[in-house]
């Protein structure tokens, strides 16, 4: 079992963006083996994305994206979805702040990159509104859930 801990103040921005977004990005469910094209499905509730690539982080699934940085061309354009989205890194997994982020991320979630759509924006917001200082996700080999024990808050 792995616990991923995030600062609640930063998660608030992620979940509020998702809840207030006019639409949600579709989630990847599989790839067509013949065409090699992605198969997607609608997301029924405001969601956050748990991502492992350059670190481990949460970001909003809402569209248009919550753009914070310009793209390689120098553009910061929310309308065209160009640039980098706001994200909140798990404790110890921020490439800009944590010297050992790569090893920490690998130890917590393994070596493969992934993105998981978690339709829990409202639940996470309720947790934060109730006074949580951190948000903790509990990961096992087969599941991800919001940690609800007192130690997680």
C-alpha cells in the first residue's frame, strides 16, 4: 500500500477548477488494436487526474484547462489549450523542488508512466472544506481511494 500526500490548499484549486469547468475531458479506456487509436468515454462527474510522468501529481480534468505556463513558443493561451496546466505534486515528487523526486516517485508508484481519471472532485473539495490540511490517496496494486483515517488528515 502506498500513501500519496498532497497539500490541501493546492488541491483546492485543482478541484474547484474541475467543478466549475463547463465540461470534462474524456477518459482513455483502451486502444483499438487494429487502428491503434485511443478509445475514450465521457466522465460523468467533475474529476481530477492522477498522473505519473515528470513526478506524481494531481491536475484538473476540466476544460478548458487551467493553464499556468507558456508553451515552447511562448504562448499562454487558455482558449487553444496551449501551455502547462496547474498541478499539485505529491509530497517528495516535485521535479522543481525535490532533489530525489525521481526515486521517490518510482518507490511510491512504480516506474511506468500513467494517468488515472478520478471522478472525485466534489468529495475532495468536501474534505478540504471540512478542514483537511492534506489530501491523501491510498494506492494498492488494484485500487486508488481517498484515505479517510485520521492519520491521513
